[in-house]
C-alpha cells in the first residue's frame, strides 16, 4: 500500500499507478483538468507515462466558470 497526497489530502492506493489511472480511480475526467505531479505541471499526453509512487504529491485543478 502506498500513500499519495492529492490536493492536500492523503489517500492510500494498493499499488503505484500512472496519472491516467489515478484520475480514473478518483472519477476525474482527464479532459477537463490540469495536473501537477510533485510540483511540475504535466502535459495531457504525459499522464500515462508518469507513475505515482509512495510519498508523491498530485494537484488536480478543474476550471470554474463565472462572471
């Protein structure tokens, strides 16, 4: 089991996974978010390549409309 911090909250995962799988696990549509992994902004095409490991920090930002 690994501990990962997502948007400031600790979550436990059974094993390491890539960012695409993490977003699916969290029920987040990767098409409408920006993601940072350990402080680095991740391009959408790289979400499948970056693996989340124990102790990593992930920030997920969703756009908010307003006026």
